[in-house]
C-alpha cells in the first residue's frame, strides 16, 4: 500500500479528482477524517507546509505539494512530476506607488517564507532584515513594520484590497508529486506505475 500525504483544501481536491479519473472510482474523505484508505492507497490529510515533512520522515511514501513549499522546506526528496495544479506566484508586495530599491542597505522584509526570501536577496548580494510572520502579512508595510512583504499571490486581490501591489515576482509555483528516497527504492514499481498514470492524465 502506498501512503500519500495531501495538503488540506484545493490541492487535495484536485489530486483526488486525478485519482478518480485514473481509477474510475470516487476518492473522498469522510467528514473530518484525516485518513482515507481506498484502492490500495492510504491518503493522509495534513497541513500544506507539513507535506514534505511527512514524506521526508517516511510517514508517507509520496506527497503532493506546491513548489513554493518544497523550495522553502528544502528537504532531500525525490521530485517526480509537475502536476500543474494550484498555480500561484511568490511575489514581493509594497504599498501602491512604491518601487523596490535593491541598493538600499537597510531593507526590512516581512514574510513567512524566510528561506525563499533569503535566497532571492542573496542572489542580489543584499542581506535584508527579515521579520517572520505567520499571517496577515499585508499589514506589515501599512503599519511601518516592513518596507515590503514576500507572500503567495494567486490573483493579487488580497494585496490590492489592502493598498499593496506586486512589484516583483520571485518564482511561479505549481503542485508537484514528490517521494521519500527510501520509499522510492523500496516501492519503485508501485510509485512508477502511479507516476505513469498521473503523467498521462496531467499531460493530456
């Protein structure tokens, strides 16, 4: 049996729909349940940020997660397939009308994505002050906590509604199928069979 970690919400729903297409049967979590066993698979419903951790520690053999989370966690995992779902961007937001000055030595950035932010700025030979927040990141520039934010943007509506705008895009993100390195060796046949089936429906 393959154990698959899925992030709660839209990505889990999109992934289960792919499984329905492939196996021609319904895959659906019962109300409030976090484990679904069906068709030789065990699905685990976890927080988005925790998917790579479950896979890394082999509590799940494979998982589906956004590239942004993979880059932020930066764990040693096998990246198998771009599933092309859950499109979003990791972007820099500032107050409307403001532009980033990457030559300033005292930039302050608020974000929950510290590693991605550090990597982006280090490529520009900048070492900003990074303030880690866990939510309501759009507030930071409005109250003077930070000059800019680094956050996930799907449509940009939340930023606009809070008087911010996207001034730079760090990366684009879609959902990826990942595997634990040991599971990939131990269950290679099952994983590659599933990979092939997913690849066919994703690349239609």
